[in-house]
C-alpha cells in the first residue's frame, strides 16, 4: 500500500509544479481565450444564418413603362417641332404618322394648286403641361420672311408613344418686354484717349482675325482668340465704364460699327472689355454685350 501511495503522489506533484510555471500558465490561458473566440464567432454566424433564412424574401423589380422625366420631355418637344414643320410645309407631307386616326381627315391643311411654302428653323418656344401625359407645346417656325407660332397638343400613352391629340392653333409671339435702360458712368477724360486708342487697335485685330496683332495688345501670358471670319471695324460709337474704377484695372462697355467683308453688311455690336495698366493699357479680356 505504501508503494501505491508513493507512486500516485509523484505525478500530482509534477502537475502542480507545471501549473505554477508562468509560461505554461499563459499558454493555457491563451488557448482558452482562442477557443472561446472561435465558439463566439461560430455562434454569431449560426444566429445570423438562421435570422436571414427566416426574414429573407425575394425582391421583385418592376421596370418602368418609360423613364421618369419632366413632362413634356425632350422627345415630346422634338415630336411637336417635327409635326409643326410638316404641318406648315406646302405641299404638305402626310400627317398620318403624327395624329390619331379620327383626326387625320380634319387636320390636313388646304393649299392652292402649285403653291409652295418652305419651313426653315423650328424651335420650341413655350410649354404648358395639361396633365401627367398631355401638354401644349408651342413651336416657333421660320416661314418665308417671318415666324409662325404653332401650339401643338401632344399626348403620351402608357407605352411611351406620342401623338398629336387635337387640332393645332396659330398663336401670337411672346410679349415684348419693357425694361429700364441701364445707366453707365463715362470714362475719365484723362484716360479716355489712351483707352480708346488701345480699344481701336485691339478690336481691329480681334475682328479681322489677326492673332499676331493681338499679342502686343494683351498682357504677357494672356491669350485671346480672335473672330474666325474677318470683319472690318468701322468705328467706335460709345465708350462707358461698366464698373467703378479699381486700381489699375478698368471694365468698359464699347459700342462699335462692324462691316462684314464678304456681304458688306454693317452691324452694330457691343463689347465688354477688361483693361489693365502696366507700362501702358492692355486688354485682358473681352466678352459680348
């Protein structure tokens, strides 16, 4: 019995000594934490999988009959413009592709024999929405030496198709606006001669398409592209400040007379120019009036 007692006590003492070793203790703690982490991850994955299976439902995506857009959209506007061109042209082409079958007999215009009327540029002048799928689109069409304004009723069906739903109407142009003429201050008399001189030279080169001539008249590093087709500067008719003077910069309005070298037609034009003074005046920028 003594032999059995002594033999059983030796492993216990070795085990106790092993547990009291810091390195072995840390190893066992690390393994325990690692297994706990694995168990937590597996448990959370299982819970997530069960929740997904219980809550997931198939998603059904239904395509729209036609893309959402502001009505009337660009397609409807182009359709109305195309109809207006056909409607105002003589001899009139077939309008059946634009209208409902019951409207086709009544919508055709009547022209005298051998008459001819060509339509130039057409553009949408204004739009009135009459409902979610109906609109009145007014088209401006160049006919002869004038402009006709034609109001075209357009409708769209559930498939996105377009049709002229009723007889069009000839309507008046936009009302003429009444505005106050802006007032500008004159260029200071001590600067006017020098500024007018550089403007004459600049606009002469600018309108003639002379890029090399502009290089001397603009600040170093500045590039201004001249007009493509050559024009002749006839003269400056007015010169006013566009903004209060600020240091060595001036913003000016200038009205000019310009002649087309090909047609010899003369135009009245207006430009806004930005000038800067270093050793002399330079033109830093030019825009339309």
